[in-house]
């Protein structure tokens, strides 16, 4: 009888909430969650692109949603409205918060006082330091996979790495 701790893997998802490719990547993220459950931790990392004016506020709002216990549901809901976010701005961020039952006034306050800006800024700096240039980008076990160029075969590559990690390492 083994009391060995259960193996886990961590997938970092470098994401931008105004990015159509990130919205497409949600299908892969859902499939990975379904397949691995608690054995795979999926960490949201922010990489707001300068070309999208609402990317940084959306990332800050997502951090507030995470603080309120609804990080990924918020991310998914905002990504589903990425074009609208570009057109209507912060109103969309607050509407999504209300729809999810979050404290929308607190989300608004977080956008005003910038309490989550340092988290977003640190993610952006780290992403640049490790070579992230676009979104989505995945990092797992030190391997960077660029999903911004193509989602083709990306989930399968992530699954091979996760399977190896959960099986006990590097195969040797």
C-alpha cells in the first residue's frame, strides 16, 4: 500500500482577454481539465498586448474575480465577449462581474485603485523574459508552446508532456 503523494502537473496559460486566439484555446483548456481533473493545475498568466486597449484593465478585473473565487469563469465569460469589450470597454467587465454574481462595485474599485496592476505587470515582464511574444502561449515543465501561431496539435503536445509528468518524470 503506497502513501506516495499523487503526482501533479502545472500548465501556465499566458493569455490576453481581448485575444480571439485565446478564446479559441478555451476548448483545449476545457478538454485538458476534463481529462486530468485535479492532477493538472492550470495557472492563468497575463500577457496584455499593447494593440488591445482593454487588455490590461481586463487582466486586472480577472485578478479581482480570482480574489472573489471566480477567476476562470470570469476569464471565459470575458473572452466570449472580446469584440464587445473592445467596443464598450469597462462596462463589459462590470456586466460580466454582475452576471457571475461577483461584487461588481469591488471590481470597479479594483480598476480605479489599481490594486492588481503589479500582478499583471509582473506577469507581462516574466512572459517577456521567457520569450512569450503573443497569446495564447503555454508553458509546461519548462517547455514553451506558442498557440498564437497555430492551435493545431497543441493540446496533443501538452497531453504528452502531462502524461509523462504524471507517470513519473522524464521516462528514465
